[in-house]
C-alpha cells in the first residue's frame, strides 16, 4: 500500500523555538495533504488542508502565522510550529490524500518544555 | 456541525471474545466512513472503508456496518487476540473524495491473554 513518511517521530524543544515536521508521500502524488493534531484523550482534529502550490486552508481556531504549512510539491508538505509553547505539545499527524482515502504518516509527538 | 461519538471510551476483554465498538455521527450527509487502528508511536492504519451507499464491509475477523440514516456504525471484532489491543478510531468524510475526516475520540481496546 501507499506509504507516507513523517519525520521526526518525536521532538523535545525549548519554549520559543521553532519545529519543522515533514510529511512525504513515497510512492504516489498527493494533491491534498491534511494536518491533524491530537491532544491527550481528545479526538484527532483537523488543523489545515494543504493543496500543492497554493496556500493552506486553516480550520477555525488554528493560527496560520504560528503553524506554517508549505506544500511545495506533490510529495512533500511541511508543518512548522513557530515559537512553540508548552500548550503546543501534542501529537501531530499528516495525511496524504488520493482518490477516496487518505494515507497517514506515523505522527510526531511534540513536547515543548 | 458534524460530531462523531465513540462508545465505549475503553474496553477490556479476555482473549477469544467477540466484541462490538460503536460509532455515531450527527450529520448523515457523509461521503464515507472509515475505521482506523492507532498504535502508540505508529501512524493510523486504515481497517475498513464503507462508502455511503454501502451497508457493511468485512476484512478477516473485522466487520463494519453502516446505517447512514440513523447515524451509526459498528465495528465487530471476532475472536479477539492480544494483538488487537489498540485504540480504534471512527472517522467520517464530508465533501467528496478529497474532503477532510472528522474523527471520534476513539475506543481503547485491551485484550488480555
């Protein structure tokens, strides 16, 4: 099946630093990529929808200036958490969409100290 | 606004038992519904995908049903095994094949040997 590679798997950073998370579709071209986050004991929540070559569409309540999404090619999307704070600590997961389903990355556990 | 609810939140069963996980959604205008498995430190694994026109899908020991009009889906696991221990997520898709997924909070399943 299709493979989506997400890196890093986990990251610990100091408050105020920026963290970049990469999501790559390894054997298919994804016109749309989704970024989700999941706080403990909560649902996976969509943060933004990213189409190749255009600006991402952010869900209500997600700060676009804080969570920078770049989708420069059909196989790569990045999420940068700028000036991370402890409340940004969460599990972030990407999904690359093709036809009628999405393939998920392995997720990134972010811990901001 | 679509809301997806999963009951129970957690379930512990002895090995060999058959079990049912429940999922309900408030807006029946869905494109499809998926059941996922989430293992710690790993990405989501898609288990079963049911199109809005379908009533059920089967894969091995798993059977998922969909009653769109009543906003319900069930995931039936036969002859449970310790390896089935994971969090099971239900998600509905809106807006066509490229639409985003709306997730429930999941059911954490523990199968004891």
